[in-house]
C-alpha cells in the first residue's frame, strides 16, 4: 500500500473528523470564446487524468491508516467525463459557485471534476474543480499546459505525444519519508528541522486577537467571503525599492506591513503568519500535478517600536531561517509543538499571507480565446487570508498589486474585512513613502476617523442627575427589579432583592448611629454580604472605611483609632482576626452580620408609617430611606469630607470619588452601576505614598473643587515600611487616581 504524504494525511484526517466538505475544493473557471470542439475537450481531459496519477487516486483505509489507490486509466477516464449544461449569461456565477461547493467522496471519487456551461453561440465556461489533496496552486500551471496540448492533439485527430513524466506523486510520498528521516534522529533532516522550529516558535500565542465582529463559535463552519483591493503602481514601486534597500523581497516587505497593521489593530507584538511554499525541491517535480505545497509559520516581532526599515530587517532574518527549514511538513510541526487544539480555529496561526510575482498562466486552446472567470465560493480556511499578485508593465516596471482578502464569516462581517484591506493599503502607502517612520507613528486611520474617535464619540456632555450611588442604584432597581444584580456559586440576587436587603440593613445601621458625616468600617470577605453592606452604608449617607485583615494589627488599630467609625461591620470569622477587644470601651462596636440575633434584628428592621385606623401601622419592608419615610435626605454635600489622618506614610483611598463622582458616566447604566460597585469593592486600597506635608498641601488645593463635585474620600493611614519597588507601585496607583480626579474636576469646572 502506498502511504499518503504528510500534507495529504492531514486533509484526510480532517475529512474523517469533520466529514466531507468543500473547504478544500480548488475551483477554476475559464471563459472560452470561439468554436469549441466539446468531444475533443472531453478526450483531452481524460488524457490529463491518465497522465497524472494524482488525478486518478482514491484514498482508502486499512486498520486505521490511510493509503493511496491509483485507479486504472480506463476506470478513471470514465469517472472524469465532461458534463455539459445549458446556462444563461446571468446564471454563470451561480452555476460556478454550485459546482465549486459540491463535495468529494475521497474514498470513491477521483479528486477532479469538470463541467462545461454552454452560455451561448460560441461562448462556453469551463469549470474545473480539484480537491486540494491532489493539487496545489503550482499544479494549475502544468495542468492547463497539458490540457491545452491534449486538446490540440485531439482536435487534430490524434493523441498527445508528450514525453512521460519522470516521476509520479506516489513516488514523491515515498521519497519524502526517506529524505526526511526519523524525527528521533537528531542528525536527520526532519530531526534538525523540528529542533529549529521548536525553538523558533516557543511561546507562540495560541491565537491572534483581531477586531472580530462576534465571538468565535465552538466549531468553525469554514464559511467565508472575499473582498478585493488594489495597491497602486507607485506604492508597488516604493515597496520594491524598500525591499532592494533592505536586501529583502517584496513578500518580506508586505509581511512586515501586515504585521504592523495587525499589531496596531490589537493583535499584540508577537505576530505569527502562515505562508505557503511550493515544496518542490527537485526539478523532476515541477511538471507534476499534486499536493506538494507546505505551510510555514513566520513569526514577526514588532516590539520596541522600531522603524519600518528595522522591522523589515527583523522579518528578513527570521524568514531566511524559516525558509532554510521549509522541508519540515507543517503537520509534523503541529504534532511536535502540540498547541492547544480547537475545532474553532487553525493551529499555530490564523492569518495567511501570500505574495505572487509570477503571472498566472492562461489556458491556451487552439482557435479559442480564454479569460479567467470568477470562481470563488463562500469558504474560508483561516480567519484572514491576504493574497496579493504583483503586476509588471511590459518594460518590467511595477504595475501595482491586485489583492484579495478572504475572511471567515464566523468572526468577520464583510464591512470589517473591507476596512482591514483598506487599512493595509494605507499602511503600505505610508511605509513606501517613508520607511524610516517608527511603526507606532504610522497613521492607520482613514480620513475623518481620528476626529470621530477623539471628538464625536467622546462627546459625553449630558445632564447629570444630582444623585449619589445609592440613588443611582435605586433607580436601576426600579427600572429592572427582576434582573440579576449579583451572582455567585451559591446563588444570585436580583436588583430588587439586593435593594431590599440593603434597605433593611441601612435602617438598622442608622439605628446604630450611621449617617452623614460619619464613617462605618467594613471588615468583610468578598461576597454578597460585602456588597449588601457597602450599599447599605451608602444609603445611610455615611462614608465607609475598608479594613483589610491582611494588614498588620498595629496598622488596623491605628486606622480605627484615627477614623473613629461609629461601628465595624464584619462577620464571625473575620472578627476573630481583628485586633483588640470588641467589648473595649474605647473601640468601635462590632456588628456581626452572620450572627443569628443580628440577622433577626435586620430582618425585623422595617419601616412603620401611619396606616389604617384598624391596622394602626402599615409595614413596608422594601421602602427606601427617603425624606417621605422620615429619613434625612441624602445630599452630595455629605460626601465633601476629606480627612488626612496622621502618620509618616499616608494612603489616600479614592472611595467616595468612585462612589459619587462617577454619576456622569453611569447615570442610566446597569453595567456602569455594576462597574462602580466592583470598583468600590475591589479597589479600596488604590493609594499613594507621599509625605504628610505634601498630602496636606494637595488636599488644601483640591478641597474647594471636590466639595463642588460632591466627592467623599477617606484617608487611611499606616506606617508599614515599603521597599522602593513597592513605593513605585503605589505611586503609580496614585498617579492613576490623580488622573481620575483631574478628569472629574475638569468636567465640574466646564459645567
């Protein structure tokens, strides 16, 4: 039995895994004008099938291993009969797409199919569809040459008199395995190549993060489309000049430009791209039809903001090393590196690029003129495939490049693909004009986009209701009481339920002294209790002081002593880790939320208002804490309290800034409210290390502005010594906080 080549084995495996599909069909359509001899064309097609064993091969399986079976010539010729169908001029496109989409049964059908569309008198369209397991792009040249020679011979009443091929594809599959040697043999071609690729592709990203229009489905559908684009002749000339100056190829320059674009679109600094190589390392293979092409993974490092010329140098060095090891089959490379496998995406790379500088050879049939006919079908093997064909003028001067971008419909819309193609042309124009530009300075935006991004879409001026966080949350709870607000492994709370629980606890806290211009300390682990308590404190008008029990006991003591909260809200487990005695006269009382007595008291904390004479009182447990219910109304002015608590190292916690100063961003947004809650809960330790006198001066400067904004901030304190690196980290956090505060101040001032 004849084994499959490594490339064939992969396609056979995919055929078995995913079932027969048209994904790897290779269609070719040619419009023939003139007097066509249909019988001669059919006979010529049979001659070509007989000449190339790859076109009369089916693929069997024995004990789980695939093998090639070359059919006898007469059997194959009978299977390769030329079908003829009438077709109106308007139906050619649909007929070609339908033919291209028909699947092959590789176990029983030869991998070539031919049809002839009779469009009108003296007008036909020949449609050839080959499966990729038996052909590649290079194969189209010898296939069309042989078909033209055979047609000419049959037209003259004879058989083609071509010389026999020196080898057949089956010979190549055996020779390939012998040439490569064993992968465990470090001295073999395969062993050396695999070691090179193992090092070259170490740490390769699993997938490129591209500007997708939708999430990737669990299983790729391989549906797609394509858009055309054009690189002008002057840009082609500029890119060729850059290639000469950098001792690179036009392909390398285009690869560098594409890597820049993808990086700027969010793909990162490590850009793996796939590219095909002919895989015909011997001239004896040049005239064969077969699947010889191999795929290389070319890795481009765009880090460090190099100039484009420097980047081309990087690409040249990496590509030359890769091309020197191109004999390693891509399929063996995948097995070696063993990346995370997924039915949703291609392994190792998801973007393919190819640049052709050799014009396609047309089909030449005596007495007929031929012209290529669009033969695309809605398929895509990769997320994006960039195919550029360089055109030369008669004098050899650059004449531009015709480009096609094939895109996967699973993740891209056509409009997005068109925009990506347009941006690529823009990048190539820029680097052709000035290759010394830093890649970070390249303008990938189209005319008008910069203004739209920075001005139009950033115009967020709006009327802002003067509501604190509690008011914003209550408005959302009223709009969508049944929507899920919190979810955790043990359960979930809707906005209505969360609001009711926070109202109950807030009323209970008010009874314990919580209210405006006071602080309540929260020492709770992450969970729904912490969120309920945080909202409850906000509803009382008090500020909250986060207590991280991981801090040294002396620091927690100092925080509580200086802040003087009216009470500490905690639970039983956390309370045991707090310093001091909860019954001490000079310490704040502790409220254990999980204590049964506390839980009962909070549950009974209802709002009683005058009701009917018979009932005497009307119980409204879910009511908010409003002036109508007998509670002092909350005001943003209550939040204008900035305290600097002593100590040589101060930690400014921007809690109320986040709580009350973000109303401009989240006034009607459930997502925004959730974001604020998350910030309040997760970021209370965002702080800066600055000397006492510097903080005091800063607070003095911003106090009038923050009072106008209604910003409440709590300043915690500690004397924990920090290393220089820790100091740098918290200083960076202070810088981020200052930017947030500055943005809020500017908005307040502009208003």
